[in-house]
C-alpha cells in the first residue's frame, strides 16, 4: 500500500459505488480502480501487474477481482494475488467522508 501523503482528492461519491461494484476513475492524472467490498471502499492502481491491462475491464464478484485479459485473480479487500498468489495490486490510501465523498491519495 502506498503511504498517505495528505493529498486527498475526491474520486466519486459513495452513493454511486454500490456494494459489490467497481469503477475506474481518474484521480490527479492517475487511473484508479475503486471497489466496494461489503461497504468498505478500496482503491487500487487500475492495471493488472501482469501486463498492465485495465482491471475495470475485468470482473468483480464482490470479493475477487479478475483481470479480463488473462484471468489473473486478486482478493479485492487486500489486493493480494489469488491466482497466481505471488503478486499484489498497488493500493492507494482511500477514505469516505461523512458527506459521502470517496477520497483517494495517489501521492
């Protein structure tokens, strides 16, 4: 996980990212994948570590992200590789404000 730098920027509203949903957004010029895992929002770099394929073009079943290109799988809560297990998604600090804004710090 990337360390927070204090440069929080609004990515979208939590009302627009339902539980079990994912969305590709751009934050400060970086492509970010937001996922809502049982009400907990996570932010990752929107590319598979295998061949940089956009993850928002894959599938998300509420728990597992699957790259649409070569079917690599990742635990959506931690970013840890499931298949193969020796990889990990690059994560960004993410939080939801009391007013419902999803903030991401891409550094």
